[in-house]
C-alpha cells in the first residue's frame, strides 16, 4: 500500500531525474534539442517537481497510482518563467527498494 511508502522529497526526485536525463538524453533526444539544452540550460533551464498527473496510463500503457510516484519535468522556461519547452517528463517510484521510473521524451 502507498501509505507505507516513504515519499521522495522534491530535491531527491529532482536529482534522480536530472541524473537519468543526463545519462539518457543523447540516445532519446534530437541532436538539435541537445544543442538547445546545452546552450540555454544555464540561463533558462528548469527541473521542476510537479503534481503527479493521473493520465500516465495513456502515455506508458500501465495503470499507476499517482500517490506512489513523483513527477519531474526538465526543460526551458520562457520570459514569463513558464516551462514551454519540455525535454523530458519523469515518473519516479517512491519505493527506494524498487526504484522504477518512466520517461516521456520530447518528440
């Protein structure tokens, strides 16, 4: 049951997602997006812990309990501080012993 799970704190979830992103981006993003990320991330980059959506089943084909996962987005923000260029959305299990994750990469 999810009530027995020690939930990830936002900083830990962000660190896990960012590490996975750096490791896998080269294989999953368009080369132009990698260049864009590298050029603009320092000034406009964001890694945000967001409320876990309940529509992941549509994306990954598996029904999940949103309370059992943390969601993190990695992308670039615009002048209004809104993330308008999302490179990856991460779903990370709160279970430390079974750290499952799913990623939706920018197409």
